[in-house]
């Protein structure tokens, strides 16, 4: 008879086969190779575009020293346009990408198309040679000094934006141009040439823009949480309020486009803007009520279902923001270039100049290419790494971008679209931190879902070490972005002054 105490074989520890390890290494190598190849492709595309900008300029101007200057200026203008696309445009699509309402590739394609369309169709044919009236043109000694100053301003602002993009910091391209013009102007004509009252208003926008953007975005998120998310019947609440929220977005974007995106091709009075926006709001409510009701049929009573109702509006918002940005900010790339062309060909300095079509095309396509090839880094940072996005939070950020500009314009306050958008992202994140820790409604709602019945008025939010320690905004990103905003103007100014002295001695 066999013994019963025969020992069973010990289970062998599962190990990765050599084939699995090799396949894992190959996958990592493929990812690294793909990343390197994309960086090479992006660099090559940028160089080809800059060469094309120089060639186009060479065919449009006469030879000689002035012609060579214009070719170099066209290359610098193209370089500036690439950097605007890589840094500034990312704010228009980042929330939608971070909330998964759009894929990164789809967002880049839509934004690139609408940026170019906005620049070419509504960018206007006249631009101020001195951005925001920073420098008095009469203070500059001569045409040659003015040309050197504009080239220094163009190169330095583009270089600073390039550095900020590399470091992952969204900055205001308008402020970079302002700093470049100021620094070059001081180097060319002294401190007396600077309009310091204008500089003071621009400095004020560093604080006004992000605060307004954050407050507006947080206000709408508070409304959504109070009247839709933390309700027993979320779907019924969504049917009541989502059409109104989306109609507010439609009316706000109508006003935003009239005030910013189409202002150079269609002039409207404040009364007309208000009337047309009200009409769009009412029409949107009437159209969206049955649409939202139909979309919400069969949806489960949970937050994930609500998010689906905001996907399409976010796509339209990204497109409209990109169109308005292309129309409004293309001047940052082509303004100094147009000023250089006018000064070189006409031999005088003018406060306003016409922009040739080929110059506008360099700006338009440069911005679109910059976004497509170099923008993903900033899109991911703003949309995913500052705070977690979902379609409802992204809606608040996109709406804030339009409403804040409208409020600021009505009050005569200077604002930056970049600071507004990023400030709105911070506002959403910081509000979530506060609401998670302090909201009685939220805590009562969660306890009610667990089977308890609680009166919200009598319910006290208990102190929770875990909640108090919970940070929903990355402080490192917050500090880095604020630091970049503060140093943009002085950094661009210092670079421009150094470049101007170098160019003036080179001549």
C-alpha cells in the first residue's frame, strides 16, 4: 500500500519568459524611436516652412540690402508664428482634449484649420506697427533704427515663447511682443520713448485676467454641481438646465466673435452685440431643449451620463476659440514684419500699415503648423496635468474664455486670452478643492446615497485629514506658470535690448 504522506510538488513561481522580456524591450524601443522620429519630422517641417517663408519674401521684394532685410524678417515672422501656434493656441483646445471630448489629433486638425481661417478671413488688412502703443514712433531716430528695433522685438519675443514652450509654460504671446517692443524701443530711443501708462495697464492684466477667468469658471462649476450633479434625479435636472447652459455658451460666443473674431471685417455697436447675442441665446434654448431631451433618453442616473451632453458643444467651442484667436492674434506674428516691410520700402515710419496677403499667409499657416507639430506638449500640460478635466469642467473653462473677455471689454479692462484660459483651469481646480472639503450639500448627498437621510442645513462637514490634505491642483505647475507670466515682459525686453545692440553694432 502506498503511503498517504506523499508530498505534492511545490507550485512553481511564474516567471516572464525570455520572449516576453524581449517583446517588452522591443515595444519600449519602438516608442522611443517613434518619439525621436516625430521630433525630427517636426524640426524638419519647421525648417521647411521657414525656408518657404524666406523664398516667398524673396519673390515679393526687390534685391539689395532692403530686400535681404525683408527676407530675414519674413523668416523671423514665420518663426514667431510657429511659436504662437505651439504655445498660445494650445489653450483653446486643451480642456476639450483633457476631458476626452476630443482626441488630440482631432483637436489639432480642427484648431489648425480654424486658426488659419480666422487669420485669413477675419485678420484684417491693417495692423498697428507698435503693438498696443508701447513706443512712440516719433521718438525713434530714423527708419534704420526702427527696422532694427522691430527685428529685435520679433526675434526676442519668438525666442522667449520658444523657451517657455520647451519648459511647458503657457505664456501670453501678446505680452511677449509687448516686452520685445519695449526693450528694443528703450535700446533705440531711451526710457522716455515708452508709454508707461500703457505698460501699467498691461501689467494690471497679469492679475485681472487669471482672476476673472478663474472666478467665472468656478461660478459655473458651482452652478452645475448644485443644480445638476448633486441632485437625486440628475437626468431630469440636466433636461432643465443643460439647454440653458449651452444657450449661454452660444450667446457668449456670438458676442465674443463679434467683439474679437470679426471686429476687423464687421463693425458692430455694443447695443447690436447685445441684441444679436440675446437672439442667439433664445434660439439656442428653443433648439436645444428637444435635442437634450432626446439625447438623455435611456441614460443612467450618474455623472458619466451627464458628460456625454457636453461633448459636441466643446468641439464647437474649440473651433470658435481658434477662429477668434487666429483673427485677433495673427498680428503678433505679422505686425512687426509688416512694419519692417513698410519702413524698408516706403522709407518712413507709420503708426498703421497694410498687411500684404503673402505676409498674412505666413502668419496664418505658421500658427497652424506650430500648433500641429509643436503644440501637443502644452495641450497635454494645460488639459491634463494642472488638474483633472471632464466635459463639464472643460465647458466651464471654455465659457469663461468668452465671458471674461466680454466683461473686461465692457469695463475697459486689459486682459490676456492665455491668462484667462489657464486661470480658468486653475479656478476650476481650486474650487474643486474647496468644494470637496467644505460642501455640506456634497457630503449630505453622498451620505444619503449610502442610505442615510440628512438635512443639509443641519449637517456639518466633518474635518477629515484626508480631505484637507487632498490637492486637486498641482502646485508645481501653478508656481511655474505664475513665474513665467511675471517674467515674460522683462525677459522679452532684456532679450530685445541685447539683440538690438548686437544688430546695430553689426551694421
